C-alpha cells in the first residue's frame, strides 16, 4: 500500500512539474517571436493602422486615406511590434501597404516603416 501511495505521489509530482514546464515554454514562445493577430477587426488594431497612415502622411507629405487593416502579426518585446497589412485610398485608387508600428511600454505608438505592397 505504501509503495502504491508513493508511486501515485511521484506520478502527481511529475505531472505537475511537466505542466509547469509547458506553461514556461509557452511564455517564452510568446516573447520575441511574431504571432498572427487573431482578431484583426479589434478597434485597437484598426486604430494602429489609421495611426500608421496618418503618420506616413505627415512624414511623406502624402494624402492617403486609411481604409482597413487586413492582416497582421505582433511581437512582444520591450513593448509590442505590429507588422500590419492595410488598405488605403490614394485619390480614388485603393492600394495595399505594409507597416511596422512599435508601441512602447507607455503605450506611445511609433511608425518604424511604411511601404507600398501593391506596386
């Protein structure tokens, strides 16, 4: 009986340590690698796309009109990097653009890159 109880307790400790290892691995996987943005229609994601277009307009002296973020990935670092694909109007013509927006730990957005994917 004591051997069986010891075996069950040992097995329980093993399972608990294995689940802790899996949880730690998942946390490590989250930090540093890009992951798809699951809810691309989230207002926060759409506002990041609008921010990117507005900031690009200021820097490049263009007049693009933001339409919609269509896909994206995020990377958690000391803040968050957002790689987004979005559509915007240039006059009456719709184009697809790629952008990288960094949100720092104070929730301040910074446009890192903006480029035309459709050309």
